[in-house]
């Protein structure tokens, strides 16, 4: 694995890059709902950086979600191997506050995460595994590697390891990860870009569902 990564780094430094099915500076907009109630627009973007990519997710709240102070934002950076280098997520829930999750590869090997709760309580975990994804990078990793099945996902209490369930819904291909309360589900269109037309995130905070808004 380290040899493959070294080769990718060398190729990148020479001006070569692995082709991807999404355009540079892609920005997708989703109408996001929580437990069936519309909460606003979710913006998902991808931009190249330092031989890898940065993926960003931002919620622009509307209506009652804006009034109540609901918020969601996340950043993911991946290296040439398309696994996470860093990841952070801020989730703000009404009457509770903001929970922050941060993740990074460890220089000496492995990966670690820290969770800061609204109360200020801090917890964390370490894993010897380096090939880790989060809910944003998983969306893009599966676009690039549709054959992927076994994945390791960042979660609050530990690294969540499991297998993607892949099935058809009409002409769309659905990738679903459901394990120990964590749910990530992505519906891909059968085009050359494998456009994600629906994204679903679930945890104890409920079920967030985003539907792609098509450009006019």
C-alpha cells in the first residue's frame, strides 16, 4: 500500500493525475430535509489541492431550521490515494449546541479522531487503519471506484468498519452503509460522471436526506 502511494505521489509531482468522473470545481446543490421536514439547501463541492482533493459540505438553513439555529458543515481532504488525510464536521442541534468531530491520519501510522461535545467534554479514538473515508469522501470514492465494497468510515465513538450494500433502484445505483447506528446512502445516476442525485446521512440526530436540484 505504501509503495502504491509513493508511486502516486511521484506521478503527481511529475504532472500526472488520476482522472476522475467529476469536473474540477464541481458544486452540487441539494434540497435537504430532516425527518421529512425541509431544513434548507446543502452545497457539496469538490476542488483539487496538493495532489489530492478537498470536499466540502455546507447547509444553508431555511425556515424553522434557520430560526432554531440548526447547522451542518463539513470539510474533507484526501490524498492521491483518495483516502482521508483530514476531516472535520460541525453539527449544531437546537437546544443542544455544536458537536465537533475532527479526524486525521497519524504521522507514525494509523488514524485518530476527537469529539468535542457542546458541554466541552472531549473524547476520542485511535485506529491502526489508515485507509479511512468519511461521508463526503465516500461519495466521491465510490464515483471513482464503483467496485468498492469494504470501507472504514469515521464515526463519533470509533472507526466504523463494514461492507457497502449495492443495489438498483430503477436506473439508479444505490450504495448503502448501515452499521451500529450509522447510515450513509448515496444514489448514483448511470451517466459518465456517476452523479449523486440523492444523499442520506443518519445517526442518533435523525435522518438527513438530500435530493439534487437540477440546474435550470
